[in-house]
């Protein structure tokens, strides 16, 4: 969610739509969880909000703070390391020779 917010000001509804597009959950994301997380991000100083002024009902617009960018940077480092570990695992699994004819 921090990444989606970092890409530019975004409304909660757009966060939900983009998470659903990513296919993270076959049943769709838990809308309540998204809004709870956004409120937690705000309480922790990771995002700031303002009310959007476009057509329709007013909506909160979420923007990442400098602290939010720091936390996102930490997550990026974690994901880079996970990618490295997954690559090692996949590379090693490709080198395994399978027995012919079933059981050993």
C-alpha cells in the first residue's frame, strides 16, 4: 500500500481497486482492512491526508510523508533480499536431477 501511495496522491477507493488488480486475494481485498491500515499509516506519520476537491463526494487523498518514504525504502531492501533468496532456491531446484521411472 505504501508503494501505491508513493506513486502519487491516491484515494482509498483507488488503493482498493489497484490491490484487486494485482490479484493478491482471489476474493478481493478486505475493504475494512485497507481503511484500517490507512488510518494506522496516518497515526504513525507515514501518510498525510487532505480532502480532495474533485466532483462527487469529498474523498481523502493520501500522500506519503518523508517517514513513509523511509519505511518504503526499508521494505524495498527486504524485497530485494527476498528476490535474491528466491533466485538461489530456484537455481538450486533446477539443478536437481530427477530419477527416471519414479521411486529411487
